[in-house]
C-alpha cells in the first residue's frame, strides 16, 4: 500500500511537471492511466494522425499488462514465476518466451555488475520485510541471513532458449523480477503505442519511463528527477528528453527505521543485507527501459565509487544523487552529459 501511494505521488508529480511546464498547445494531450504490478501506469500522448480511440487503447494496454503480470508477478501465486518458485526441483521448467527474455537480460546485467544485480535475492527481500509477505517484528539474525544466502546466486540459475526453460541448481532458489519487470512492461507498451502510430508520448509505470517525440508544441518532454528526501516532494533536476527509456531507483521511500537505522528494499547479494551507503538515488537512461530499470537497481547496490567506474567503462548514462553531511551532491556520467544537453539543477 505504501508503495502504491508512493508511486501514485510520483506519477502525479510527473504529470504536474509534464503539464505544468508546458504551453497551451499541449492541452491537446490525451491521458490514460490504470493500475498494475502494485503501482500505477499512465500515458500522456498526442493522438495518431488518424485519431486514437482512447478507450480501446487503454483496454489493450491494460490487457497486455495483466498478461505480463500473470507471467512475472511474485504476488500472484498462480503466475508462471510463482509456479517456478514453488517447483522444488532442479529439473528444467518450461517458461514463456517473454519470461525467458527478461531472465536473459537480468543474467546479463548480473554478469556486467559482478552480481550486484541478482534476481535470486527474493528470499532475502522477504526476510527483510519488503516482499509479498508481512514484515516480522525483529531484524533478521546473522543465522537467518546466512541460511538464505546459501540459496542465493544468479549463477545457480540456468536458462535455455529453445524451447524456453529455466532451472535452478538448488531446489529452494526463487526468482524475483521486481527490479526489471516494470521496465520491461514499459518497453512492451511503447511498442504497442508505436504500432498504433502514436509517436509522441510519455509512458510510465511506477516511475519507469519511455519517452518519444515531443509534448505537443515541438519541444522535448520535461522529466523531473525527485530530490531524495523523505516526506517531502521536491524536484532536484529537470531533464529535457526525447526518444529514450528512463528508470530511477532510490532508498528514500521504500524503507523503514528500526533503532535509528534505515533498512531499504535494495539488498546487497553479498552481505544479504539492505544497502547502506550515501547514494540516495540513481537514474539511468537507456533505449530499453528494462535495461535502465535493472541498471538503476544494480548501481544502487554498487554505491557511488564502483557505480561511477561501471558507468564510465560501459558508457552508461546515469545521474546519481548522493547524500553528503550538509547537502546533496550530484554525479552525471559522461554518457549522460552527451545524452542530455542541459540538465537543469533546481536549487534547494
Ligand atoms: P522500485 O521498485 O522502487 O522501482 P527497483 O527497480 O530498484 O525499485 O526494484 C526494487 C526491488 O528489486 C526490491 O523490492 C526487490 O524485490 C528487488 N531487489 C532488491 N535488491 C535487488 C538486487 N540486488 N538485485 C535484483 N533485485 C533486487
Ligand atoms: Mg529497477
């Protein structure tokens, strides 16, 4: 619920910004929205040249989202992924082409990030109280953590493409695609819009975006990056953007405090514990929202220094907001600066 509220507010903020900064002509924008994956989705778009049937489009997008959810949700016990997770065997388990694609991308990001991104951390996400089940009363013990760590490791997952199937080398291993599925769904919806001849849009699921064309008056979409502070909603920077995917991960909303210590929903697969460092949020731009989504989570795990190295070595367009004692500092990777001509940083 807290997550839903958070994402509702984010979507609202995005919409205010995309409408608030624009000129009159953009009142022609069509808007549709709905709910999926425990969060909200929305599209602001210019109609196609032969007119867009908004109600039919909305229905079509929602249906496609429901389909993806029935494959990849860990909240739905009947989903394909839940069935794989409950299948306590090391035999091959047949999966859909779509799930195989998302697992393949995830495994590639795990390799690239030396395991910072790991779709097998699900049991630890649950243990720390950020999964589908209720949080326990106490902070997990080292013993509990170590027991689950023995079941974690992306290299224990094998993927086969023809026909698509997956297996686990440890029967208790579970797959959690929460850090990449929203981004994937955004890419799928963007494809549907393009096929319907909608070429100017801002499409978003829980803060993961695809942006195309312009916002009605020929000028780029204005995307607000939130200042990572609790309990208030402020803008840290505005990116004028066109034709890209974008995803943000942060540890400043989905977290809880216990004995003065912050526990957030991003888990370091090496320690088995929520990350603890000064990096407050990471935004990644990539043609693929799925890749941007996975990379944003991975960079959050890696932290500022290792994250910077990764971006510079692999031309990743990323924007970090870092908590320093008194203020917030910013890191924009070289690839980001090529992508976004002018980042407007908003003064505190
Ligand atoms: P959000 O859901 O806020 O968009 P993310 O994309 O970063 O944020 O996804 C966070 C979710 O990813 C967590 O709730 C958890 O289910 C999962 N997760 C946590 N740590 C990792 C990790 N190291 N690698 C992959 N997935 C993770
Ligand atoms: Mg992510």
